C-alpha cells in the first residue's frame, strides 16, 4: 500500500454534546479516513478526593473507516494524533494523547455481505 501523509481534516459537530465527526484527507485532498472523536475531560479537582491522582485530558478516537493495514497502522495513528491534538487543544486545555478504537471483527462478521466480497 502506498504511504501518504495526512494533511488536513474537516470536523463536524454531531447531535451529541462533545462528540465530533472527522474526515481525514491526504496531500491530494483524497479522503483517507472517517472518525468519531470525543474529548475525555477529567473531573474538576473539587469533585474528587484530595488524594486522587491528577489525570490528563485525552481524545477518544473511534475509527469508522480508514485506509489502514498492519504496515501503516502506526503511521496512521501518529499522523492522526498530531492533527487532532493540535486542533482540539486550546490555551485552557491541552489534550495529552489519543486513544484509538477500531470496529470489532465480530461486528464485521455479523454482516454477511462483508465476508462475501
């Protein structure tokens, strides 16, 4: 598979609070992936015990569809993380990392058409 650099993304709000849809594009403006992203924000310090650990905010990334395989998975996650962390971070909150989730193989195999093609 040819490696391409993710260059841009388009973000759309959804009907759910703090839930976003993202489309990823390469240098040629070809779509390379569709994601759902939600910020995971820690509770305010006043709402947790005094000895509770301090945890960073992070982004939960559900990969709906993407041009990835075992050879480019790490590059995909690295490039996607850089784009998302830059876009979602603000002076008030900086996201520490992205946590990626992928469709379950069990979900794919439930649809008989996916195994026939």
